[in-house]
C-alpha cells in the first residue's frame, strides 16, 4: 500500500526552495522528492496525485501567481 503524504510536506518543500515554480516544474519536483506514484492528502481532501494536489493548493489560494510562476507565502501553511 502506498503511504499518503500530507500536503503540508509539499508546501514546506516549496517554501524551503525560496523560488517560483511553473506548474509542470512543481509537479516534476514533487515526483522527484516523493516519487511518481505518491498519493497526497490535506486536512480536507485525500488520495490526490501530485498534479491534483497542486490544483487543490491553487484553488485554495495556497499557491499564487500563474501556471508559469507559482509562489507560496509560508504564512499560508496551517500549523496544526
């Protein structure tokens, strides 16, 4: 069984990088760090692929910008 990774771990990875990502580049970076078959969950969603997680984070306002230059404000990472 594939372990589910919390979206907070991905958000911390983005914050630690201190740079922008294209949407495709971010998905690729997530695959490199967590594996291409990794599944992700958040406080309100589960069983997402890397691409679905990125879309979720954009929809929730956690990632801002456009598909070529996404950024994350570390204050957007909930601390629970």
